[in-house]
C-alpha cells in the first residue's frame, strides 16, 4: 500500500538535514583549529595554549622556575600545564559539538565522528 510520496518526502528531508549537518561539521572542524584554550600549572607559572582540537600552540614559562636543581619539577609543571590545556580543549570541543547537535535537533550526548 503506497500513500503518495509521504515516505519519499520524509527521506528527502532527512537527506537534506544530513547534508546540512555535514556542512556544519566541516565548518566546525575548521573553527576548532582557531579556538584556543589555556591550561596552567604552578599557580600560573607555566601556561600552555592549545587549539580546541588539542594541538599545542604555545607555552609561556615564568623564568623564575628555572633552577638546574629543580629540573624534574619544571618538567612536571610543563606537562601538567599541557595536560590541563588539552583537557580544556576536549571540554571546549564537546561544548561546540553540543551547540551544533542541539541546533540540528539531535539528541543530547550523540557522539559524532570528530
């Protein structure tokens, strides 16, 4: 039993939404390279900047921490700042993705390839 083009109309609408989503995903992927977040450690003595994609973009180290006897402490502070920035980048990426999926009427928490 066929009832006109009802089913095909729904399919066309779904295809249009899928194409729209694909375009917005591509735009978001580009934006993620330009969105930056900053992580820090040692009460701001070491700061790391990452893109929302998690790519390390910069490192700012207060010269007061350079002491040859504390090399391991400095290395730990640098790693902690980078990890903090990458964690914030991941959170920001998820927030940006949520904006996109909410705007498209997709279920909250839907995982998309990223």
